[in-house]
C-alpha cells in the first residue's frame, strides 16, 4: 500500500509504540497515586509534557493534555469565551469543523461571530479581519496555522500582531503545522495553540493545548483536578507518553531538515504530475504552504471515482478532507476559495509524511495516470 493521506492521520512510529508499551502493561499505575509506582508514572508524564513543550518552544506548564485536537480547540474557544467582557469571535471560512462548529455553538449562546473570507489561494482576507477586530467590544480571534486540505499557511505572525494590537485574545489551530514545520511560540506570541499527536506519527486520541498564561483554561471536563484542574479524568498515560516521544522525534527530524527533503520529493512529484496529466488544476501550492500537500482536480474526473480506483490499486489518499468522507457536501475550503462546485467535486488531496519515499511517489504517479485514463474512458 502507498499511503498518501498523512493529513488525515499518520502511522505511529515503531519507536513511539515501543515507548508506550510499558505504560500499557507493567507501568499501569495511576499517576495520581502517591505510591512509588504512581510517582514513576507521574514522572513519565512530566517528561512527555517537556517533550511536547520543546517542540513548540513552550514551557511544560503551558501544556495541557487533551483527548484529541478537537478537544484542544473546544477547550481554547470555551476558555477564551468565558473571559470577562469578550463578546465577539472572529474566525475564517476555511477552518476545520473542530473550530467552525464550536464557534457556531457560541454564536447560538449570544456571541457575535464574524467569519472572514479567504482569497482564491486560500489566504485570510487581512483587511476583513482587521475591520472585524476594530468594530465593537474586544473578543477572540481564531485562525488556523495551516489548512488541512490545501496546506495554505496563514500569515500568523501578522495576524497575531493585529489581534494583540486590538486587545483581543488569539488562538490558532496548529494541528496540521506542528511536527511538520519548525514553530516557536516565543517568536509568535499566540495565547492558545492546539496540537494533535496523530498528525506527527503519535497515537490517536491524544492532543494538547498550549496556553501562554498557563492559567486561563476553563475545564470542559470537571473531575479529580488532573492537568492542574484544566481537564478532569485519569490521564491517558500511554497516549501522553506516545505523544511526548513523537514530539521529540519530530523535533529531531525538523532540526535535521527532514521536512526540506520531503519538500524536494513533493516538488519533483508535483512537477511530474503537472507535466504528465492533462487538464490538471492545482488547488495547493499557490503561496506559503505545507511541504507535504498536493491538492488538485483533473478536468472531467470526479474525485470519488478516482479515489475508489486508486484505493483498489493500493494508493490511499483523500477526496477533500478525511472528515468529509461519507458526507455529500463539497469542500467548504475550496468553495471559500471561489472554486466552482464541479471542479471542487473533482479535488483529490495527497498528503505525504516524512516516511514517504521517492519510489512510492513514482508508483503513485503511474497509478494516478492510469486511474485518470480509466475515469475519462468510462465518463
Ligand atoms: N483541526 C485540523 C486542522 C485538523 O486537520 C484536524 C484533523 O484532521 C483536527 C482539527 C481534529 O484533530 P483530532 O483528529 O485530533 O481531533
């Protein structure tokens, strides 16, 4: 199988599994237990918190473990919304449902929500964002670092400056950026930032929320006071250990420039794709973007048909985002970029990981060419 769906999820690295195993077997003790065994597990969690913090240039006390990236987003939005005097929320049309849905839920509770547009390349309309910040009472801004479907990287530094100058709080869903790009919250002072382990070869079902103040979190889950009261419930110990190990490995890979090698492989693949497939329209790579994404439509081909053929041939990729699979709706991201419905319905997203090889990409190219020919003949 050739796996080109890393933005949906990544395979867990064998060393991550190895790091987790003791905590699924012998080291099963409750980290809140004052016994020697419990304290050992607590120490391992502390270490994982340091590893996750180090990946984004944070301090361990600024990291709260959550049940997934979606929970980190919800926790950030709820925490910010509860701050006294904040009645407004500004976000963008291309956010993941894990932002758009909680934003709409807050709107139903009386918050004033503005959803800013993006341009045809998928970048936030900064003028609209600035105008939204300047009207009315202060509030909170939430803009994703990098988009899961197109890979577009937003001008986060500028967006943070605008938001802070207006006296607003700022959160970024950095779930697709963390582990793929060198990223440091010391240089870009966001208030909150969401992370998900399974996007960088960690386990599923574990995420984290960075909070600059380390204190402004208002728990969604009340219970035994774990995570300094920010999230009740006995910790998912093995998941946390796995996330820590994956974060450490991602940090090493980034410091060794592995992502730049990945980018070179992607660029070569992309130029072959453009040369060898007629009627290809690219939706990704139109400006600053994640090195691992290729999103395109092929004239006269529906992505659902292409994806099924590719799947049968052993190439796993997405028609749009993984979350849209099974939904009859088109991509809200491509729609926001002004791409015609028919063209958007033909979009395929290939997303590489650091484990993707040149040979796999060469084979993928052949499989895509064959599938396009077949769909065209049948269509
Ligand atoms: N935000 C973005 C941008 C994502 O790509 C995803 C997952 O696809 C999520 C949030 C949700 O993360 P999780 O699957 O950990 O809940």
